[in-house]
């Protein structure tokens, strides 16, 4: 849930930044976008590595199911096996 809130806040901030950027001359916006592109290209390997790590973590947690009881969880079936547990 926390990541949903963070994503929503980032989206709102991006919208505000975009709207404010429209007040700048086109040449300034074009220059800024060129610099962003340059930085993304310069850091491509690090960005892709971090993305891969995020995807691996997400994959591990995608099997975790939280129940109404905050102390109970289960792992969804993976290759025919099931695990249930109780957090204490």
C-alpha cells in the first residue's frame, strides 16, 4: 500500500512539473530533455541493473498472500508445492 501512495505522489509531482514546464520557452524545454536523455544513456547499465533487481524482488513477493488476520500468510502454489505459515 505504501508503494501505491508513493507512486501516486510521484505521478502528481510529475504532472505539476510538466504543467510548470509549459511556461518555459520551447528552447529551454528541448535543452532540458536533451540533458535528461544524455544522463539516461550515460547511466543505462546501472538503471537496467536496478530494474532487474526490482523485478526479482517483486517476483519473490508476488507469491505472498496476506490474509485478514495480519499474523497469517501463505505462499501461493509454486510447481505443485504449497506452504502455509503463521507469523509470530
